[in-house]
């Protein structure tokens, strides 16, 4: 099992051959843990939750991944969304 910081995930995605299906990408990273500022998770599982069925590039996959990540993955710990 390997670990990767969220900021380095797109570099990993560049190792895939595109186009790639969501299932193939999820399988490729099933043994990878992604590290967030506040926690971690299984990268393959997050990819499996992406909205697109297929990706044309590492950038497409990374963009979709942003929608599947948990709230603790985005921003700095304790950062608010502006509700004051």
C-alpha cells in the first residue's frame, strides 16, 4: 500500500493511459492512501465515487475527484465557508 499527499495526486494520475474508465482508474489506485490536511482515505474508493464514467486526461480525473472528496480534504482544517 502506498501513500500520496492530495497535492501530488494529479502526478500519479499522469501514469495512467487515457482514455480510462472510472472503474479502471479506481482499481489502479485501490491500494493507495491519499493524505489530507486533516485525515486520509482510500484513493480508489474516492475515484469510484466520481461522477464521470470515463476520463480523457489526468486533469479530467483530478477535477472529478474534487467532487468526490470528503469535506476535510478541501481547505485548511477549521476553515469556514464564510458563515459568520
